[in-house]
């Protein structure tokens, strides 16, 4: 069973990854930063493989927003909802 300290650490990690997945477009290395954070959410089962693939494709394109691509491909509807995209 996880201790309170471990739970707080896990919550802090999740909060940091949430900030990283929301790194502003166009910043140097932002695409790679978003992809690394996407891997975190994928490993936790919070993102499907098709959605992760879009983040991978956009990893070298710092100014490219992966969310419209996810929507256009018809994948990651739950992820889009979580990100507040298209609401």
C-alpha cells in the first residue's frame, strides 16, 4: 500500500506532466516536451496508442498543435475532452 508521501509524490508528478503536455506551441523543444508527457499519460492508461502516435508525429514540429489532428483522425475523444478541446 502506498504511503501518504508516495501518493503526494505521484500527484506532484502528474501535475508536472499536465503542465508539460500543455507547453505552449512554438517554444523550442515544445513538441518533444509534449510527446514525453504524452508517454507518461499513455503508460498510466490515460491515453490510447493512436493519440500517442499523433504526439509522436508532432514531436519535431514545435508549432504544430496535435489536438486538431487527433480530432481529425477520430481518435482520442476522451483525451480531447480532458484537454478541453472543441468544447
